[in-house]
C-alpha cells in the first residue's frame, strides 16, 4: 500500500494537484496507484496487472463511485484513441476521489489490527 500511495501521491502533487492544465496520461498513473490501494484494502490480495481488469473488477464490486467510473471510462477511451497526452483542465470528480484516498491512512498494520480480514501472505511480504 505504501508503494502505491507514494507513486500516486508523487504524480498527483507534481502533475495534477492545483495545476491549471493536466494530461490524461498523468491521471492514469495516479489512478493506477489509487486503484491498487483500493484493491489491496478491499480484497487483501495483489491487484491485477491489467488496468482494465483492475477497473472492471472494482466497478463490479461497487468500489468506484459512478461519477468517477464515467471519468475513468472517458480517459480510457482517449487512451485507446492514442491521444492520452491530450491536455485538459483538471477533472474535479477525479481530484476529489484521489484526495479522499490519499488522505486515508491505509497501512498493512491498521488493516490487520482492525481484524476485518486475513491478509494474503504475498501482500505482507510485498509491503515489508
């Protein structure tokens, strides 16, 4: 979780947060980290490598709000059209979603202490 948080947070602060113009590609970098954090938090296993699989499984599990889902779908459509470096104004729904998850204090320790789940041993090894 620390690894994914760090990647998401660094890219978010450097390329998106409080910037007047952003690229969709940077949103994808940040979202990969955030969605991987959510996956580990919710399912206690390693997240899928394929981004589309990750997104689809989280959507099926209702872990991504509809307004965020629509924005992710739009960015993926842009990416498939090979214009992922296209610039735009910041996407407020995505920024709020990202801020929400970056503010959460998710660690392997606090997930384990809450007693909610049995953690996959590969996650514990990965996070040490």
